[in-house]
């Protein structure tokens, strides 16, 4: 593909920061690293503004980080064929506007239509990646593009220089301390945790365990708006940025919502990260730190299968006893019932016994993942072959 080609990326916000986060990272990377113009259509600009403060949620069109950001209104404006780009990316099956699809179909040279799917470690993904789906109602073909953990998928979202940037940051203790101070954090704890979870996570159980243990002091950093009910209960006041409270060995502090780049640095600064959804789940792995993932819940419990598929892959080179402990901690955090005795000990053992070993494993894991082609490179190579 030569320079001057255009991409349209469509995003509907379902999982708050997750969908917007993934689409924004991809849009920024494509614009920064490839000879293309990128336009992001998103229905909730206010969500994107929280992770990209340079954005003005009141403007329907603007240029941010090299990406043209457009508000996706309920009534989508008519688009003539000349305005249809070379590549159309449908984020997570968000359903393109009908009038936009009609314009795509009427193009003399139809665009490459990509359905960007959710990240999964399930084995069937390898067989469905890049699958063509001719449409019955329009002369268009949609291609399914899956991020994933094997070379048979589209790979993982990883911008150029990420691993080197992370390694330099983590080697700079003064830099880490300065970053935390920018968030209003004066850290004197033995371990620092970040907490990003859904409202139904067993947060109070975690806080109680951390407060009652006597092995080490723990500082838990929670972005404003995360698990607000539980955090407010612990604090004894509304969970606003800057509020903090100590009980036993635990201090909980609310920090401001930060940009994507600053959130990366937060993950890099912590000894353990609790993450949720998709974007923070992957960024926690690039952080080369131990993490606990709360997966987005699904009514038919398909998320349990997805969680177990990732754990099987993640545990492949982990000692069995440690894998059992980590697996139990993750399942407990996701509300998946396990043996009661295991429930009582899993989180404690993971945090206070296995954390140093898991830190070394996290670095090894991140290096393994970085050996594969990244998602943007794989996507660019594929659409180039289609034009």
C-alpha cells in the first residue's frame, strides 16, 4: 500500500474504557507508524476524552494525535462514494451505519472491510482469523480479523518502542517516584497495587484481607470512578481523587483518571495490577508485572471459557503449584466458585508468597509475546495485499 490511503475506524462504547481504549490505541499507532490517514468515528466522545485529555468532547470533528476524530451520531450523515476510504474497520462488530454501507457498495473500487474482533486465547480463533464473509444483501465482503496470542492470529496491540520505553522507566526509581508524585501519591509502602475493576468485584474482601495481614504494608491506588461504592465505604467518604484512608496494613488512595500513556506508567510503577476488560488486560501484560484480570461478564458464562483458555496459555511454563494458586485467585476475583479453603488462601499466597517469582515470570511472558508480529503490522500487511 502506498502513502495517501485512508482508514475509517468505527467504535461504539460498550465496556466504557475498553472499546474506546483499544480503538484509540490502534488509531494512534496506524497514524504514527504507517503512511495512512485515520479517521475514528466514536459514539461517546466524553469517554474518549477521559483517556485522551487533549480531546474536546464538545467538538464533533477534530484532529488529535494525528487522528481525525469524528462523533458518530445516532443519525449518521450521508456519505458520498468519494468520501469512502480505502479501508473500513468495524470495531468489535459495532454494525456500520446502513447509509454508509450502501455508499461502500456503490464504490467503483470497494474498500477493504475489516471486522476487528475481541482478543481471545481460544483455539478456534486461529481458524477464523482473516475469514471472508460475503454479504447476502450487498455486494460486499467483510473479513474477520482477530487479535491473539499465536502466529496464526493478527497478534497483539503493541506500538513501536513500547518494550524499550517500559524497561527504561522501570529501571529509573527516581522517575517512578516523580510520576507517582504527579498523581499526588507519596509512597512509603512495601508494595503498591493498582485497582481497575467492575463494580461487582469482591473489593471489600480484598481490602479486608490486605488490611488484616501483617506481612507488609500495601498501598492500593484506585482511579476515580472505579468500584466507587466499595472504595467509598472503605474511605468513609465519597471516592474523589486525592482521598485516602489507612486501616491496618492497607492504605487506599483515589487517584485521577489519567491518559492512556500515563496509565501505562501507572501499571509499570506497581507491584501488582488488577485490570478489567480488554485494553488494560493487555497493557498489564506489557507491564511485565503480576496481574489479576476481571473479564467482562457474559450471561451465558462464555467469559468463563475465555478466561480458562487464557489461563491455560499463560500457565504453560509456570510451575504447577504456582499456577494453581494464581488460577484460584483469578477465579475468586471473577466470582467463579472454587473450593472454599482454596478461596481463603489463594489471593493471600499470590500477593505475599509468589509475587517475586510472578514478577520474573511476567517479564519472561512479556518478552515471549513481543516476539510475535504486532496487530497493526499484521493488519497493514493484510489490507495492503487486498488493494
